[in-house]
């Protein structure tokens, strides 16, 4: 049985989903195949999000380094920017 939770939906949640059987219900094989496709897509998107977050953090670090190196240029009226 599926239970809704406030936690993030992860691929293994989709793969481990179990449904109650009903008379004239859905084809279990088709349901399982579809859930596998959904879980695969969720896994791919999760990996892409992790990669994007890593790239964003690297860009933030590079920007902070650049800002630290060039901080004095903005403050010094006799520096290269003030001439």
C-alpha cells in the first residue's frame, strides 16, 4: 500500500511501491514497468540536480575568490580603477 509522507520521493520509494489488489484492477506488470520508468527518470534528475548543485558551489567559490582579490581595487582611489 502507498502511504503519503512529507519526505522526498526517491527512486527506491517508487520501485518498492506496493498496491492493493482489486477485482478488475490494473495490470500489475504494466504498473511495475511504468513505476520502473518513473524511478529511472527520478534517479536521472536527482543525479543532474546533484551535479548542478556542485557546479553552482564551485562557481560561488570562484566568485568569492575573485571578489576577495579585487576588493581593494574598489576601495583604493589611487588604485588602477581610480586613475
